C-alpha cells in the first residue's frame, strides 16, 4: 500500500516536472524573443536609420518652431534650415529671435520669419498667431516651448502663477499650435508634428509632479493624434529626451549622456517618420530603459531622494547669492555702484522669470 502510494507520487511528480519544464521553456523563449525584438528595434531606430537617406524635405517648404531662441528649439531650426526649410521662429524674446533669424538666413539662405509671443498669456494670442501664419504652407511644426520649476519641489510649495504658466505653456501651447497648423497639413495630405516631451515623464515623478504630468499629457496627445491622422499622410512624433546641454543647464559639463542640443537633434531628426515615440538619442534610450526596469516603489524612492538632493543644492546656492548681495549692499565705499548693480540683477531676474 505504502509502496504503491509512493510510486503514484513519483509518477505525479514526474508529470508536474515535465509540465514545469515546458512552462519554463515557453517563458524563456518568450523573454528571448521579446528582448531580441526590442534590441532589433533599438538598432533600427537609433543606428540603421542614420545609414540610409531620409527625405525630410518631403513634408513641405516651411517649418514652425516654438521655443526657437535657444536649446533644442534653436537646434531644430538650424537642422531644418540646413535641409532647405524656410523657418518661422516663435519665442517670447524678440532680441534672441533676431539673432537666431540672422544666423539662419546668413548660413543657409532661407526665408526666416519671427513671431514674439508670451505663451503664458491668454487664449487671444492663438488667434493672432493663426492670422500671422495664414499665408504660410507649413510642412513641419516643432512644439518645443516649455517651462519647468526652477528646481524640484513639493507640489504645495509651487506658486499658483508657476502652475498656471506650466499648464499654459506645456499643455495649452502644444494643443493650440497643433490645432492651428494641422488643417494646413491635411489640406495637402502631408505634414509632420514633432512634440517635445521629456524622458522624466515615462513615470510620475515625486517633486516634479505637475511638470511630469504636463509632459505625460503631451505623450498621450501625440499618440492619439498619430492614430487619428496617420492614414491621412500626417506624421505625429513625440520626442522625450533626458538632460540636454543648453544655456539653462550650462553649469553642467556636456558629455556622452549630456549631449549638446545640436548633437541631440542630429540624432533625433533621423527618427522622424520611423518612430512615433522616441528618446531621440540612443544613450538617453538606454537610461530610460534602465529606469523602467525598476519597480515603481524603488523608482519613486530613487527619484524622491535625487530630487531632494537637487532641491537642497539649489536652495543653498540661492541663499549664498542672496547673502552675497546683502554683504555687497553693506559696503559704504561703493554705494552708488552697488545700487546700480543690485537694480541690474533685479531686472535680469524679473526678465528670466
């Protein structure tokens, strides 16, 4: 009786062992196929696309770039002008736009127009821009304009004005500009919409709550529009970079994971029409992929820890600057010069804000 029971258990164990072996082999095969497919897509998206020609000029004759006076927006303007596009530069600073426009016209011999506008203003600005763009046959629009906190911070520490500007610039500007330009593209059956998001928006991020939420909106909008209009000849792409070296973060040292804006755009432009959602630059894609492997709890702990450190450094730096200003104000030997210097700093700070 006992021997028969033991024999039966052994038979059952053998059966379950075989079943588990089959399940394990199937799962391993699935993992291998999945990673192989991801690797092939990665190589195709970031390497193979740079090896064969890409006719970017097929979308039209004009490109509109928002946030075009500096950084990624300026780099896109330079790249598109080099490809033969006439450019409409849109930003809030007319002086910076003029410098960029003169450089583009001189270097590439293209027609350049400028629109100076404050995207944080009310809805009436879009009616004015629609009239200004009325006679232009736009082939590409790059929705690059965006704002962020001065440094990571808790949600309730962010002012109402900052939150309002963030929503108006990061969400409303992309939405309305696309709504203005898209009918022109549909009438020709050809066009490209490039929306700039951020690699930080792949997951909600503590101490960047409203910012990452606004950029997640950009990703969602882009994907939805891609499926709505891809069969009508419209390419909609969302580009989600990590840190790129610009004037805003010039205190950092550019390198392999922190490319110059021109280097980033040179890589990102090759993915247009080939990838709907991209990091644009393959080292950034590796970083995002590594972060996405982390469990949510570990990612949130890591993000919160890093952003807390960044906030402390920023607050400490701000206090040092304020302390330095106060010490200078107490110097009786240079009172007139100090007064003039302090006024100058205040005006510059106001303009930057």
